[in-house]
């Protein structure tokens, strides 16, 4: 399928305008993402209507703690990514050679209607690399009364995002660091476009949650955490922020995040943000949802299992305050 958001140049070259890399691609070559390929002067979306992973996941796995908590969502992963994070947990899905099977937008919606009370999450790899598939599937899903969720690095150009945003109900966006130099060195990207996506998604009324993977010695200093928290507070204190434990993966063999870094992040963030969580850990603070107004426990969590306590729809059952929950 021919891709969107690119321009044709002389000599069968093309320039992609989907993500901030804006790759200049020669005939027969692929862009940075690996899946948008120049074929005789047109960009082809090579993963369209194909899936590497289809699974039914707890929505908390995304992680989304405030969007239809306790439900399952159909999760679709394809191939390709607009980053090359040295610590990638799903590095095996970067290559265009990842085994995939046919899975049309119609197949996705049919599967979601049969299995999920919520809808579809585009996840595992970077869904933006499969923009056309996500866009078409999202349109069908919306028409069928289903929700669309993006689990994403947020590395977007404004124009394509404005096309997709009205069809998007929730996003978990990775904010990998508050330092641009971290993005350049460890992800081969830039910070500013990610911040722009977070801010625009909030403006568009999309439910947003943010994840920060804490990596020892790279982005877990007190200054790093404080600056990230200050930035999130400047966007909205209502956004749930998840600080997650890193484990060695792909090209990075640093030891796993120590408890001390997780505790520091949690205690720093709760001073300014209303909803703070710790991920990839068990038995620590930061698992339960707590009312920021009266302190009542709203939802108790153990892994992906939840028990609703004082949450009453989108309000606190103890004090009646309106809360940032959906569904």
C-alpha cells in the first residue's frame, strides 16, 4: 500500500514526513523505521494489514491505570520503530523481517468486538511506523463503538498526528528522559517532538499517561527526576506518571534499577503530581490508586490484578471528588 505523508523528489528519491527523522530515501531503500520503503519513487507501507503479535492483554499492562481499569484490550503489534533505544525491551520487533501474518483492519475490529469490551491497543513495536494501518483500523474501530489506544514513543510530526488524534482515545507515551542529550545518544532521536506530542494530546482531550523507564546512572538522578516531574506538572498535574524499573536488554547491560531510584522518583513526584505509579516491581509503594483529595484508596493492585475499592465511576467514593479516570 502506498504510504501517506511524503513527497516525491528527482531521481526516484522520496522524502518521508511522517516522523521527525524526515528520511530522504533512495529507490529500493527503507527509511530509519525499516518498514517504509521506496519502491520506484513511491513510499510503500510494507507492514500494512499485517501483524507480528495479536494478544488479549490487561489494559494495566500498557500501562494504563486510569482508562477502563480492570478490562482486557486487544493488542496488535507490527514491526519497525522510529527510535533505536539501546535498552529496548522489544528489540526483536525492530526489523522489517519480523514474521508477520495477514491481519486487515476488518480482521482487527472483528477480533476486538469478539474479545474486548474496550477496543484496540496499537503496541509492542512503535505503532506510528505503521501509520496507515493504525489510521484505517482506528476509523473502523471508532465506527464500531470501540476505543483506540496508542502505546508509543511520541516521536511525531504535527500534521500526521492531527490526522490520527481525533480517532485516538488514550495514549501511553514514553518520556524516556528529560534530557535531549539522552535521546540523541541512547535513542537516536530528540526530546522536543515527544514533548510536543504529550502537550498536543492533552490539548486534544486524549487520555494521556506517561511512562519513564529509570536507567541507573543515565536518567535516574535526583536532578533528572525533579526536572521531569516539573515538566509534567507544567503540562498537567492530572496526568498519571509511571516510573518503571529497567532490566538489562538489547545492547544495554547495566544492572537493573535499584529500589532507591524508584523510591526517590515516587517521593519526588507525589509532591507535585496527583497520580504516580511504580512499574515492573511488586510489593512496593506506587501500585495502588489513591484519591489526591482525601487519601482514600481507590484501586488496589497486585501485578495486573486489581480490586476496586473507593472508586465510584470517575469520582472518589469517600469524598466525592472528580478524578482523572475514564470508564
